[in-house]
C-alpha cells in the first residue's frame, strides 16, 4: 500500500514543481499540511479530504477529531500519521526545492513500519 501511495505523491510533487505551484511558508503541523495538500489536489473541502482518508484507511474519523489532532489535543494512530506524511511531505519538500529522487528517500525514511497482522 505504501509504495503505491508514495508513487502517487511523487507524481503530485512533479505536478507541483512543473506548474510552479506556490505554497505559503508558515509554521504549520502535519495535519494542517496534509489537509492543505489534499484540498489543493482534489479541489475540495476538509470534509472531502477526511472522507477520502476514511475510505482509504477503512476508518470513520470526523472533522472534530481531525481538528483535535491539529491542535494537539489528541494524537492520530501510526497508520494515519504515515498516510498523512505520504501525502503532505511531497508538498513540503517541493516548497524546499528538494528533488523528486531525494523526496522519495526522505519519505521512505520517515514512514512508520506497517503492523504485523499475524
């Protein structure tokens, strides 16, 4: 699953660089960057982004819970953190003019190991 997500995000990274998408430079966290990157990609609202995440991860999070994650009131699961990082890091690295190859190295080194389902 992660390799497909990484490839999808690297494709998005190429689009961002190729079209000179300019992102705001701000002190934001993973949750905010994830929402921002996905809103830009799908052209939707936070609710649309959360719905897509829920469908992909087979979860049932609501916007209130995501808001709690964003302000540090609660913490997302490792699976959600990895999902968000895969989607947010290409945008963040693109802002820093990091190459696609280097982005892949960085993203892979930041992922949490998948849980053993046995």
